[in-house]
């Protein structure tokens, strides 16, 4: 008959296995790499455009109907009970993160950039960047953790317009960002070998959430920042062709057709 391990040794073994699981989960999540791309729609052929005196960045509009909130077993208990208000909050986080990072990136190119409030009027010498979110989807962190390879990835899509002064549309394009692909616990290691005996995968996954490893709101902010970076990259190529910035300031964008 198999010998029983002493209680203290058994507890230590379970604790070590639990730490191993959390470390493996952290490693898996840490390998995720957000992928962002641009799909051009409209591009002006006008080459005789003056550099703007100021760039106005408007907060991108978003409807709560375009926000898909994760509602699975790995979600932390929300402090806001109203689902509509939660969707609005997610939208505000996405819009603010995109505007802040877009403003910073354009200033880095040497422009005078201001965030424009709703209803602010642009001057003829201004360049306006405006847009809206097509979708903000938190994805499914449990599917990402277990299956990987893009399963359950969070996604974000925007539609962007660049307007000179008050009328002339120079560019229109969309951006697409996702939370990246992960190898998945099923691929990288047998989950059963990492989970202490008697502890369910769901409970252990829940403890990962409690440590902040799967903060879905942070995923939204990261995708918004990645979208802003891709917008700046695409604009840098356009600005350089107009002679507004130097060639060594250009950052290559990932184009999707």
C-alpha cells in the first residue's frame, strides 16, 4: 500500500506546484505580443500641402454597443454592477489611452499637438485627427491561457480620418489590434502536471486573475496604445512624403490590404 506523505510535506509540495503553475502562467502571458496593422482607405494625391501650425487630436467616439465585455469564469467580480456603465467605462479607457499616446507620438515627431475637446473648432492652418472605435472586445483570457495560438484574443478596431483645416480629407484608414498570440498551456505543458492534486484548473486560474496577471482593462489600454503607435507610424510615412518631417523620423507601419 502506498505510503501517505506527512501533512507538512504534502502542503509544501502543493504550495510549490501552485507556484510553478503561476510562474508558467506568467511566462505564457508574458510571451503574448500585440499585433497591430493599418488598412488604407483614402489617401490624397495633393503634394502641395503646408505643414500644419497645430495638430488637433479628438477623442475617438465609441458606443457601448461596440464594446464586448468578457463575462467568463476568470473575470474578477466587477465593482460596477450596471453592465452598460461598465461598457462605457471600458470605452472611456480605450479612448483616453489612444488619445494620450497619439498626442505624445505626434509631439515626438516635432509637431505642436493638442487634444481637442468635443465641439472645438479647427482653424484652416490646423490638421485634425478624428475617428471612432469599430469594436473593443476584451476576448476570452481562459481560452488564451489554455489554447493559445490566437484563440480568445482581445481585439480593437478603429476608423481614422485626417483632415486639413475644416474640410479637406487627406487620409482615411482603419487600424486593427489584438492581444497577440500565446502558445497556450495545452501546447507548452500538461496542465494536470502543474496543478496541485485536488485543486481544480478553474480555481487555480482564478488565483492568476487575483494576482493581476489577466487584467482585461489593462489589455484594452495596451491595445489602444499600440493602435496609437501604428497611427503615428503610418502618419510619419505620409508626413515625410509631404516634406513635413525628415526621412530619418519615419517609422515603418504594418500595412494590411
